[in-house]
């Protein structure tokens, strides 16, 4: 507390000093200040400033510089994404007509000079993705015109300065991925125009203050990855303008307040990886007409899948994986026509995969792994041409793989491991030309492995262990599987022939498992045995 008070008093003294000094500045002062900044740039690999910032050119024509049309003073400095390395000089505070400052996506480092408190006209500050350090500057709180303050991905320390709560025009405060500590101050809700608040990825501890609900204009609240504890306050449901509520990767407990499901403007609810418990209410989507992302995975939620999910007609992502849900997967989920990603894995769901899931024509990822699902894969799923990931391992699925599997031409990851599939693996698998990961191990397939499998050049990992099929390794495997990294073919019923010498051309191969088979001949020297 004493340290914060000293910092506050020092800033006040600096403010008084620079205000009372009445330093006269003009366009020449701006030019000299920017040349001072240039002198502190130790690396400009693309020569942005080398070629432009010169005394032979008007400062208003320098790259990244915009001047006011009337008095020709520098009003905007945008050096973002130039890969510059350097420090900010103390005389940077002479740019007294500066309204917008963007130094994002560079390698600036060191402390920000307190002389910047003189930049009283600043409305927009973006210093994101740099390497600035030291305590998060309290003097920003005296820039009373400030609307946007973005300090994302730096190395600032300390706590949020109390002076920030007096910036009445502040709309965006982004302190993502720094090393800030301490509780979330309840006073932050007094910033009446605050619309975007992100404290993601800091070292914050403590609880979520119920007083946050007083920030009535808040549209985005991002406080994930912070070691927060306790319950989610019921009062959060009073933030009626909220679009995004993200509290992932914390240590929150208790149930999810039902009040949150009354925020009609909300589009993103993300509570992944906490210790939340309880069940979800039926009809939670009744007042969420524009909800697009609902992620509740890796918690301790239980009970049946709630009914009425189809009322979230705009839903694009639904993740309930790694909880304790049980009961059936409701067929109404097939009415979510905008759904792109559906994750239900690692729960206790029973029954069948409803045929209606095949109506999800925009689906890209489908994960129902590690449940107690029975029956066969609905034939309708093989008509979802957009599907890239099908994750069904660890269930009690049975039946054949139909020829229609060849319709999934965009498939990249196919996991059918540890089920009860029978019959042959269809030759139509060759049409999955983008397939990278193929896992059908621990099933009861029969017949012969189609040689077409070895012609899918995109394959990186193939797991065929413990299935009841016959197979041989093709002599040209080194050219047909150029990207293979891991190949598992142990304990096949009848893997015969030799290990082809061309396998030495599989330059990315790190794991080859061929144990308990009927291979003969010599092991190629290239395998290192």
C-alpha cells in the first residue's frame, strides 16, 4: 500500500512539474523527438525508419506519422508490426499533440518513461506484443482523454493502479498476458464507459468481485487463466450488455449461476477447466438467441444434457467434454444448423448417436469419445462433407464401416479405436486424401487391409494394432507415405511378408511398431537394428 502511494505521489509531482513548466513545443520539437526515438532503435531489419525518417523530408511525410492538417503537429504515430527493437526515450513526452500511439508487435523493451504523462491528448494507446517491463504505469490514469489502453503481452508487474478508475472515457482496458498480481479491484466497475476488460493470463488471485456487475456497459469480460477461486457471482447476470464472458482456466467452484443464461446479448460463454459442479437447466437457451460459443469442458458438471439446446439457433461451438454428464444425446441437437464443432467426449453418455446429427451440414469437428455409446455410426454422418475430425474411440460402437466413408474427403483425423467394429475396412478410405491421423486399433475388423491405405500421402500417424485383418507392407511404402511419423501394426492376425527397404525413405518416421506378427526376412539396416 505504501509503495502504491509513493508511486501515486511521484506521478502527481511529475504531472505538476510538466504542466507548470509550460514547455513550448512545435513541429520542430516533434521532429527532434522522433529522431531521438530513432536513435534508440537498435534494430530496424526492414529499414522502415532508415529510409523514411530523414531531415530532408517533412516529418509529416515520415512513415507511420500523421500530422494535423491545420497546425502540422504530429497527432498519430503508428509503427506497429515493424519488428523494431529499442527503447522509448524520455523526451517522447514532447509529442504533446499526439492523439494515437500504436507500437504493437515490435520488440520495444525497458520501462515506459514517466515523462509520457505530458501526452494529455492521447485517446488511443496500443503497446501490445512488446517486451516492456517494470510496474504497470500509474500515470496512464492522468491521461483523461484515454479511450483505449492495450498493454497485452508485455512483462509489466504490480497491480492495476487505482488512478485508472478515474479515466471516465476509458472504453478498453487490455492487460492480457503480463505478470500482474493481487485481487481484481472492485473499483474497476466505477469506470462508467468501460466496454472491454481483459486480464487474461496474469497472476491474479482471489475471487471475482460481485461489484463487477456495476460496470453496466461492459461487453467483454475476459479473466481467464488467473488462479481465481470461489464462486461465479450471481450478480454477473446483471451485465445485460455482455457479449463475451470468459473465465476459463481458473479454480472456480460451485454451480453456474442461472442468471447468466438471461443475458440475451451474450455470444460467448467460456468456463472451461475449472471445478464447477451442478447440472445445467433445461431451457437454458430460451433467452440466448445469438449465443455462438458455449464451452463448459473440463469441469465437474453432471446430470443429463439439458433440453432446449436447439433454441440456441446461432450456436457454432458446443463443448461439454470431460464432465460427468449421463443419459442420452438428444436428437434435437440435429437442429443446430450452424454448429461447426461439437465436443461431448469423456462423459457417461449412453444410447446411440442420433441419426439427426447428420443434419449438421456445417460440422467440422465431432467428438463423442470415451462414453458408453452403442449401436452403429449413423449413415447420415458420412454425408457431412465438411467433417475434418471424427472422434469416436472408447465406446461400444459396432457394425460395419460403410463405403460412404469415402464421402468425407476433408477428413483429417479419424479415431475409431477400441470399439466393436466388424467387417472389412472399405477401399473407399482411399478417397480421404487429406487424412493425417487414422486409428482403428482394438476392433474386430476382418478381411484384408486395403492397399489403398498406403497411398494416402498426407498420413502422419496410422494405428492398426490388435485388429483381425491380414496385411502386407507394400514395397514402395517409402514413396507413398512420405509424411508418416508413427506406424503401429502390432498383433495383427496375419501381417506377412518382409519389411521393405524403401521404408528408409520415410524420413519423418520416429515410431515403427510391428511386434507379434508373421514378418520374415531381414530387418533393413536403415532401421538401426
